[in-house]
C-alpha cells in the first residue's frame, strides 16, 4: 500500500474485508469491522456519520498488520486479547480456551440453581461455595460470582499454571475475589462445595484434525482433547466429585451436543440424582446437571 495515500475508513474496511475473504477467513466482513473498530476506536454510529473520514497512518499500519495476522487464521480474540462472556470482558491468550457463547448456558444454569436454592434457604449464614474445574480464563466461575454477588465464593482449578495466571488477571480486572488452585482434576482439591462446574476438554481425539484452524491451531489442545471417546474427563469428574460435594450438592458440566446420554449415564452410575439436560440457543444438548445426596 502506498504510504502517502490517504485511506478513508470506508476504503480500509473494504480492503480489509477483501483481503480476509481471499484468505478464506469465515465472516470476513465482521472481522474486518472489529479490527477497524479496535484500531481506530470508532464505533458504528460514528462510522456511518462519516465513512469518508481518513485514518492516521499509524492506525492504517496497525490495521493492515492485524488483517495479515487474521489471514493466518489467528483468532480475532488473540489479536484484540479479549472476549466478552456473560456481558463481561475477559482477557484471553493462547494459554486459555477462548470463551464460547454456548458456555453461557452453563453459567446461566448455575445462576438459576443458585437463585432457587437461595430463596429456598432464606438468608444463609455461610456463603455458598463453588468450584470451577478446568477453569481456563476463569470465565464461568467469575461470571457466576459476579452475578450472584457476595452470597457465593469460589475456587477455580486448572492443570495449567499459565491458564491460572490469566484467570487471576481476569479476577483482578473484574474486581472479584476468587482463589485459583493448580490441580490435575481433584488432585489438589481438599474442600467440599455446594456446586462443581466444569467445561472440560470433550472433543474426541480423532475429531481434532477436523476442527477449524482457529480452534485447532490456536486454542490450547489440552483444553479440547477429551481423549479416545471424548468422555475421559467426565468419567473422572463424575467418579471423583461426590467426595467434594456437600449433601445435595450439584455437578454441572458442559458437553458436546452428542454426549448428553453418555454423560447422564456416567453420572447415574456414580449415584447422581435429579439428572437433567439443558439445551443451548441452537437447540442442541449443552449442559448436564445432577445432584448428589
Ligand atoms: N466447545 C468447544 C469447541 O467447540 C470445545 C470445548 C471443550 O472441549 N470443552 O471447540
């Protein structure tokens, strides 16, 4: 691109979209838009008020650089360093799974259960305790704590110390008090909880090569791979969580859309009761929950 040429927002948007499209990036227009907004700070209303407005040279340089990075299928969230989840902003990087919208079902189901339990109990002396296992960015634990307020407290655990660094950073920037524990599943978990939540790795190893490049190359593989049949982590979580649940406590897990029956079966085998399945916005099975008495 000619360095002396003035580039309008409109032209930059068009050039960015074209370049992404040529590289085969899905939703090229949307991503070109996000990157333009990210480098210029100009929102939609201001853009449409004056699309011919020129960009600074440094903004254009940044924009071109980011478009090139996105052409290599680096996820948008790794360029901007953030992802929204449950209306909150989370820092993300290559050490954590980028929060997915589907996972909001897990957080919402948890909040529903907590609200109902809270009403049934009246005022509790003790806060309810939550554990988010395989917490990654911390998005599940932190959003539930944010919306349920100081009636709950919680731990997030993960096998990856680098993921926990990001989770702690998110807790700090959201102003939430949470304690994070480095642990291979229940290895270093000593307490009991009212609710254990988890979005463990659940993709069958044989399916990993078929994932889209953004996921396959840039999400941490240890956050995706559920081993041979995709159920490895559910088996262990269902077997080991009863020891860490209070009487009547809940286990809630996110699942792949074809895993509801298998995961409900695993939980039943371990003595869980009141098992239910929740669907996501696409109508696919997404969460299995059960209670342990
Ligand atoms: N839902 C994620 C995906 O589709 C997988 C997350 C997981 O394995 N927990 O890539």
